[in-house]
C-alpha cells in the first residue's frame, strides 16, 4: 500500500470512531470500539506521514482521496 491509502483508510476509521463514541456515551456504555477505531486511525495516519517524504499538508488530503478512489476504480475496472 502507498501512503495515500494509509492516510485515507486512517481518516475513514477516524470518521467512524466519532458516531461510535457518541452512541456509546449516550447509551451509557464504555466506548471500546471507538477507542479501537481511533487507535487504528492514529496508527495509519502516522504511518502515512512517516512513509511520505515531506509529509502531507491539509490541501493534499482531497487529492490523496481522489487518487485512492481512482486506484480502486482502476483495480476493479480491469478485472
């Protein structure tokens, strides 16, 4: 996997952690799944920042998302 894929996957896990955290807190449960999702998200985003020379800027994130979507599209289109 390239660094863009790590970044986008980490951002997806971070976005999934927010509703999980809110749901757990509103139901009176401990947010174990949300904590696990955030741990995975932080790990993947850190790995993406470590693997890409110069790191990412905020303006690079949309293009990384489009590159990952394009890679997935090309992967499934040529099967």
